C-alpha cells in the first residue's frame, strides 16, 4: 500500500513540474539526459542505493537488499503509470496556482506513505531505507537531520546534470518544500496517521 501511495504522490509532483523531492528530481533529470523513462532511471538508481545501504549497515543483509530491489521494481513501474495518467488528465496544463497546490498535496501524500512503510520496516524504497538507517544508526532518531544528509547526493547529481545538459527539470517550489518539510511531515504522519503502527527498525546481527 505504501509503495502505490508513494508512487501516486511522487507522480503527481512530477506531473505538475512544480518541484519534486530531491531524489525524484535528480532521477527526472538523469532520465532526460539519458533519454529514457523516469521509471527506468529510478530502478537503476534504486539498485545502486540498495547496495550503498548494505555498506551503511556494514554487513550483508540479504532480505533487506532483495526487498529493496523488489520495492524499486514495483515503484518504478507504478510511477511511469501515474505520470502518464496525470498527463492524460491535463495536470501539466492546469493554472500555476492549482499545480502548486497539487504539488503540495503530492508531497503530503508520499510523506504519509514513507511513514507507513518505514514503521512497518518489511521492505521499503531504498532511498527511504537510507534515511531510516541514518536516522537510527547515526543520528539518534532525528529524521530531519537524516533527510538533509540523504538529500546531499541528489543535489550533487542535479548540479552535475544541469552543467552537462544545460537544463533543469522538476526543481521548483516543491523541491524547497521537500527539503524543509519532508522530515516534519513524516514525523507528523508517524504521530497522527495509523497510530497503531510503530517503528520496527532492526539490523541483523551476525554471530
């Protein structure tokens, strides 16, 4: 459920072109540069991030890795579907104010989805698992600090792709809102949405 809701929210922000989350924006720009679909770029980046997560937890955790690969496979498929759907519905051609409001709604939607599957901690988006790992292993549960560190990589990617292609996509007011409020919105969802679902963060310990 979290996977589909997250893809829906992210697809909505991409369709408005009013600014997507930093990782999504970086992947949109990589897709434009490579002339491939956003979903394909998300899949490739997601697998690379899944590998990086194994390095962050400093051990091979097979279930975690293959779960993240399975998640990003489904997520990349659904996001292409939702982007195409919103395009057919005319979202990119709506008045700017409406697009900004829809972009904000998309951010709130995918933040709630992230909260759901981070708490369940069965399988999740590799980028969000990075936040979870940083949050609980490195930053004493502080989601805002973990997100800011996590966002440094896509920001560097955005700078590089812009220098190479001389174009910048999906970076706008929504991107700023994501950087500033992703952490607080996920924290808000943790406290107020599906309150019976509690954080279940764990790292397998090798004997």
